[in-house]
C-alpha cells in the first residue's frame, strides 16, 4: 500500500494525471461544439422560417365614380388587377389551399379577392395574379369623410389576406402567411400611385 502511495506522489504521475484531465476537458468541449453545430444545422432544415407575401403591382382596369358635390349618393366602383408575390425561405416547399382576402375602405369591406392554392418550392418565390372588384356607395346621408375622399379623388384601401398551409420538411410544420397592404386609388388618374405592404 505504501509503495502505491509513493508512486502516485511522484512528479511524473502528477503530470500524467493532469494531462489526462486536460485531455478529457478538451475532448468534452470539442464534443459539445460538434453537437451544437449539428443542432444548428438540423434546426435550419427542420424549423420553418416565416414566409413573406406582398402586393407587387396593382392596375386599375375599369373605374366609375360619382364625384359631384351636389349628389346625394356618391359612390366608386373599380376593377383591380393585382399581382401577389409569396416567398418561401425554407428548406421544404410551402403548400396552401385557395384563400380569400378582404379589401377595406375605412374599416368596411368593399371587395373580396380570391387567391388560388399554390405550391411554393424551397428557397423560391411565386407570383400569382388576382382580379377583384371594389365598390362602395352610401345611399343614406353620406359621411363627410367619404364626400371629401370622392371630391379630392383619392380613396385609401387596405388589403388583408391570410394564406394557411404547410411547410413540408422532415417534420410537418403548419404555417400561415399574412398579406397586409395599403393602397391609394386615384380616381382622377385611374391608377394606384402608392402601395405599401408590411
């Protein structure tokens, strides 16, 4: 027993023991770094990233409105041709079914748009065309804001659509993409000069 204790106290034995301890710490840290790297790589493929949708263009194909100040029932009616872009930044493809969205004027629904279902491949984007009609009329006493908007020839419309679908990865991830935009409909020029999406 005493011989064993003597050999353990020698400088060579202590140096060997500290080398083994140092190696264990280095290999443990190296193993943890490799595991962390694997989790990050696998996570980037398995966890779905948020999708993006935006209105890329809006064209006015027809427009009628009554802007006479003497009129007791002002109105506007327009047919819009829109292009929507949907971007998928994921490793798997995104597939959504047909959806409908609302077009609002001062909080009131003035039109509905229908977007056909599509498949958006991994790391790509698609553009789809949507046509819709928007109209608004106040038969009873028209509000001041509506008369003013008709008089100045500028109607501000909001677009809202939620596309529900799945990102197909190793694990299925249900996702949705929201389209929220604001557009100015210029009645005089029959155009949409300003368009913002978030």
